């Protein structure tokens, strides 16, 4: 039985009915991970831990080759992130990485700037930024990335939810000058969602996570049998990099019908890897919109409400706000990660 807790009443009733209807049938349920099953983004926290520990596997030459100069013909970052020339930031990063122990503050601040500014830059967006960011793990062994993810999770679940600013040093000669960025803090497992995963698995549903973060990052936590999610490792699907000699390359793995797990790529992975339409889909953003809408067989579609009033997901949010006809909008307390029965989420979305 699914505890009521903070579920919207109409959604709780729909989930209970869905579980009863499909119990024992092995029906598929698909969940995004970051900011859906958890409050916060494990990919962000793993990147923050990588910056803190300077855990990189690329040679200086490989790192410099990975840096964007004029991607897709775009020359400058989004104005709201300072509008710096991309080639200048990349030049500074190449120099800082070559001497990263001495230039750690420069490297951290300007990589953090790219991490947040590239997705918001017109002409680039998440479709460019998400693969680019995950490719920064190239050169690492799978065990090294798993260790970063574990450190990130263990730290973030115990720290306050919020953010802090990083700034590049003013006394370092650079092309882009002083740049600033914010990094988030804190992660929370959402108790209502962990309740739901247990209820689904007890009813013999096949539960999958489909994430735009690196698969091995999310699997380290979500497939932990002693953790809050305890899903089968093979049911964790996300961004993959081809490995050679036991280490990640910068090549995205799209072999055998796999795809970059972003937007329409998530739907492709459902079709080609999961192999059947899900009866239940949970997501929180425009990166989940395609899988939320692609399958006529999906009976319950849930958008975690983060106040999305812009972008492609905004219209879908309006569709879900009525909490009927298989479309549901679930509020969340942004201060502690519990769900909110109200449609409108409570607190700032950091």
C-alpha cells in the first residue's frame, strides 16, 4: 500500500489504481533521477566533487582539444552569465589545467562557469552542454567515477540545500578576466518517491531510471542494495561513454540502438533497450518531455512541479495542472525534499 504522505490526492489515487491494475504483470515504469527521484542533481554534485579533488583523466592536450572555441557558430556565453567570449574562457581553462595544482581556483571557477552557462546559451543549450560536461570524465576508470559519485552523495545528503559562489582570481593574467559561477549544495532522497519505488517493485513492476547524467554516477547510488532506491543495476540507464582499456573515452556510446539520454534520446532508449512502452513516467523538465508524451500506452504521466513557466515544458505543465486524464502535476517542498499536496511547489528552486 502506498502511504499518502505529501502526494496530491488525485495522483495518489491514480498511482494506487495503477499498481492494483498491473500488479504481477511486469509493467514498465520509468523515472528521471535528478530533481525527480531526488531533490537536487547528483550529476552537479559529482562535478563539484571532481572540481574539489581535481580528479581528471585527460592529458593537458586532450583537455585543450575538448574545450569549445566557437561551438555551433556561437561566440559568447549567455548575457546572464556575463557574456564572456567562449574562446577566451577556453584559453584560460587550457592554461589553468596545464598547471592545475597551482591554478586550481581559476580552473574551478571557469569550468563551473561553462557548466552552468553553456546550457543557457542560445544556439547551444542542454543538447550541447550535457554531453560536453559528461565527456569531462574521459580518461577516468569506472571505479574512479563511482568513487566521485559516492563522495558527492555522502557529502550532499548531510549538507544544507543551497548554493555558493566561486570566483576566478583577480591576480591571474587571463583573457576572459575575473569570472564567477555558483555551485549548488545538498541532495535529498524524496521519501514519497522511495515509497513508490518499493510499492511498484512489490507489485512486480519493472522500474527503470533514465537519466541525462552519466549512467555510472547514478547507478552507484540508485543500484546500492542498502540505499534508498535499491534498483537492479541493469535498470539504470543514462549517458554512456565508450571505454577503452578500462577508461572512458570522449566518444558517446550510441551502439546497438542506444542513444544520448536527453530529449528524444530517452524515448529511443525506452524503445530499443527497455523494449516496451511504460505505463508510468515521471520527469521534471524539458529533457523529459519527449518520454512523458511519446507513448499512447502511458497511463499516468507525472511532472514534478518546479514552477516551469518557460521553455517547451511550460505547456505540458499547464496540461498537468488539472490533475486528471492521466496527467498530473506534483508539488514539492524545495526546502526539505518532501512532496507537497498543493499543486504549487513550496520554496525557492535553487
